[in-house]
C-alpha cells in the first residue's frame, strides 16, 4: 500500500510535547477543540488562527467591463500582459462603439499600432473597474 505524506508549514502550530505562547505543553495541547490548542480560556485570541476577511483573500472572479470608443477610427487593441511578448488576443474596437468584455482583475487592455506594438500605457483592470474609454485621440484608454 502506498502512503502519501503531506507536510504543512505552520508557524503557530504546536506538536505534542512543545511549549507554545499560551504555556501549554503535552498531548492535551494538540488535541483540544477547534478554538485553538488551549481553548478560549487560555487568554490567546481565538480569532488569531483564522485569517481576517478581506477583499484580497476572496477569489478574483471575472469583471464585466463596458468598453466605449470615442475615437473616430477603428483602433487595434491587445487583451493581455504585453503585446508581442506574452499570450493574449489581438482585436479591434470600431469607431464610436460600445462593447462588453469579461476580464479578471489585473488583466490589461492595450491600444496597438499596425505593427502590433503597444501605444502608451495599458489600462489595468481592477475589481472595481466597470468602464474603459478609448479617448478621441485614439492613443489612450481611461479607466472608470
């Protein structure tokens, strides 16, 4: 029979026989309930073992973004990290149009030239990004 060994690094874990911050030692310290090695009466903060809830800890799901073009021409764009150097998708946005695209936070949208080189700075999508606008200059993108 094969056995799988799983090693977990834990800076606040206690093994039987160890003395921890709460002063508890021995097997009873490692076999106590879910609130921690010594329980809530030990003086240790029971919430210290659980990470605090935060937006950064939540899985980054897709963000639906409306892309507007105030440019009088069709512009070539790149959805990805860096045109020509990373995987991504080349596309175009027609003049004076509106479209919707699904991004993950951190993804970028670039305006590119005919040689597929990035023009200016990319728009980087955040969890709170709802709209991008290609400026009437056709060379920049505003994030809203």
